[in-house]
C-alpha cells in the first residue's frame, strides 16, 4: 500500500516551453501533497505544499507564477514548470501525506532537462 | 530549515551493523524523529520513526537518547543494497507539516 507515482519519469524540453508533471497517490487519498526539487549531489528542497481544493503554499524564494501547482482531486497533484530554462533542470519529487502518523510517501521522481 | 545534523558520509562492511547518528538538540516535545533513505535517482523511502521510545521494524532499529537530543539508526546486517543517503528529520505529527531535509549521511556498504 501507500504507493505514489509520478509521470513522466523523465522529460527533455526546449527552453521556453512548459512542462507538466503529475503526482498520483494510487491506493490512498491525500489531502496534502508536497513538491521537492533536488539538484545533483544536493539534498531535497521543499518547493511547495499542495492542498486539495485550495491554493498551494510556496516556500520562500520559490516563484509561484513559474511553478504552478494544481491539486484538483484527492489523488492527483500537478506541477507545471512554465517557460522552462536550463537552470530549471533538476530532479522533481512529490510526496503524498497519509497513514496513521501522517507519514510522507514519496514518488519516484521526474528528471527534467531543459535544453 | 533542517533541524538536524548528521555526518556527511560513512562506510560499513557488508554483514555488519551500520549505526547512523543524528543530532537534533533543539527538538520540541511534540516532534517525532523520522528516518528516510534515498537510493541514487529514486524518491526517498520511509524507514522508521519514533517519539521517545526505541523502535524496531523489519528494516531497522531507532535508538533515541533519554533527553531526545540525538538518535541512532541501526541497520543490523548491512547489505550492498543499503548503500544510500540516509536522512534524519524531525517534525510534528498530526498536522500537515512539512519535511525539511538536511544534508543526510551517505552510507556506503563495502563488500
């Protein structure tokens, strides 16, 4: 149980295009999901907290107009990187909160490369 | 901001116990200690968590000091597949609270 999937697992795009990443909780409902970014050889950095049916809460320094988050259902949150640039190339990981102790269950990550 | 400090890296011989320390000297009374690990290019995997009592599951044991200012994750018989970055995180349980990851410990299990 408690499986979280991400799609796509990797994507390569041209600079200036927008990319959408999906995060799904497959066997449980998640009111809250989280989005992280991880650069090579660095730790995970929390970008935003996504709450079903309401606006996401962004961490300081994360541009909400560039990283659009939508949490339209209890099993799906999407992250759209708008007008992507090479510096947005990173490993994007989502997690969904669930279980009796509000654990976070992480997806496998999406590798974004912007050319 | 991360509220934990861990050694940057550790080695462990295959088959031996791996003991990974974590300092969380500013932990609050209602904060739990969580451990996750991340194998290269994958999402983090939950290992174990605890409040003040020692905990054990099929993956590991968690030893928390009496003053709760530090803890140790123990992998009793390390295998090559345990090579990963291990993160110690403190957070309050019950609300939608964020995880702030520190730098973690890169554990290498040596044959």
